[in-house]
C-alpha cells in the first residue's frame, strides 16, 4: 500500500506530457535580489540566451517551458544606481540548475544563489507517502489491541486507502488545469525544438504501407487521435511533380502576414489531368482513406508553393498556426479538414516542422510529405489544438514545399 501512493501520483502526472522531453518549471526567487535566467545553448558555444525578459524580482516567481537535460544559469542583476552587484568585489552572483526527467519541477533560489532547491513530483510524492504512512501507523498504534491485531491492520489499510483516494482527487484537478496550461504554452516550446540541432524526428507509433496506383508508400503514424492525425509519408512526390508546381506559380515576398515569412505563390490545380492533377489526386485519395470520408475535389483546388530562404539572423519561417479551426468547435460543411505539405527541397540546417501541442517534431527528407487532419468525422468536431504547427526557420540552405489544404464534401 505504501508503494501505491508513491507510484500512482508521478504516473498520473507524467501522463500529461505531450512531448516525452518537454517540462514546465516553476521558479521562485528568494535570493534577496532580482535575477535573470539564461538558457545555456550547449550547441552554440555555450551561448547564454535570456529566458526571463523582465527578470524575476525577489519574492516573485515565473514559469519556464523547457526540455529534459537543458541547463540554465541564474545571474544577479546589477543595481541601476551603481551598475554593480553585491557579490565579492562587486561581482554578480550566479547559480545553475538543470531540467530533470520528472514532472512538476519547482526551483527556489535562496541564500544569495548559494543554494538552489530543486524539487519535483517524485520527491514530493515520496515525502507525502512517508508522511501518510507515519500518520496512519501512529493512528493504528493508538487503537492497537493485542487481542485484535486484525482490526488494527484493517484500520491501518483503511487510513491508507482514504489518503490515496484524496490524493487521486486532488491530482485529477491538477491534471485538468495543467492540460489546459500546456496547450496554451505549447508554442513556447517550439523555440527550443527549432534551434536545438540535436532534436531528432519523433518516433512513429505505427508503421504501415499504403498502396496507390500500383505504388507502395511507407507511412509513419506519428499522432493518431479521432480529431487529430499526423502521418509522415516517405517518397510521396517526385522531382517532376515539384518542378511542375514551382513552374506554375509567381512568387511574392511575405513578411509576417499570418505569421509567414517566406516567398509564396498560389495556383489552382489545372483541369484535364497532368502532373499536378495526379499529385493532388493522390493526396485526396490518402485523405479519404485516412478519414473515411470523401474530400471535395471541386473546392479543394488551391495549391501553394513556399520558399524559405537562408537567414541565420532572422530565419525564414511560419509561426505556430492552424490550417483550419483547431478549437474543438463544431464542423461546418465545406471547411478545411486536412492538409498536406510536400518537401521538395530540405534545408541543410533548420527548417524542421514542429507540432508543439502534440510534441511531434519532423526532420524531413526530400520528396517526403506530412499529412495532418484536424477534424473528427464521427463527432463532427474540430481538433482542440494538437495540429497547431510551426515551420521552423531555415538556418542554412533552402526549404521549398508544396502546401495543399482539403475541404469536406
């Protein structure tokens, strides 16, 4: 029974994580002075990246969204009057902490940064379990009767069961709150994923083969919920199909409209067959089989070509967005229900695709594609945010993609 309490609580909390490595940290400053918090970018010569723009005043607190193993440096903020800190020889005092694999991490700065207390759900669960056991044991001993040891044991177990039930109810409320919080804060995690060169592609939850026109395609299912599906398809499009779309559009520079920074060109799918029509028909076939409802080919005829050029200082990107509605609302006939992105050229560095709220990270190869749907055909409601997508900035090379959104019939 003792083990049950110490194990159930961290298991419930860990079930919340949308990305196995993403973590939320609560920071409390009791150091006695204002502090700045910096992420140590180990992949860029230990560059210090300011994480708390306003700083954290003494007695204040903040929240950080980060990943397991990421390291942070805390620095005392110099006095505005003197420009100096109050450390030895007017130096600014510092401290360090690292994100661990547990949940509900709390970091408290204290004693002039000489002491940084780092606790988490596992530590607190163990402490709570120990306290509960001691209290229940003391209560059982008070009722102990040498003539009725069975009743004493029953009293002990009943006490433990009641404590576990209370902890479970409390944890359920916390889960609901944190679930909403993670959805709202998910976009902040994209910053780490997009700039961390060691972030690898999310492992598939299922591998399968899809056949179309006597050709087999390898499918990696990365996320699979009724209203939210994300699939990576290897070798989906040919260079000829990419060239056909690229040659059919006129590019214009987009600087921030709807969060897009790229060169973009739009076109309508040509009628009467041809290379582009075959590509779009393949997309519609896959979407129809995945969702088990027909795509309206007559209204799903817009195709876009996007070119994200290299810019290390201000990377060309597409900020977090939803292609259709992703607020859990009811679906209206004719609205967008799914999207395809085909990678015709992949960046040498950067240029990944990241779904922050579902924790899916894609490092694409040329010719591959991603399909993501944001509609549940059985309940007729939209996704609740899991397909919110960020196209990461291109740090080196070029990224060229075909984008196509599909409507329901």
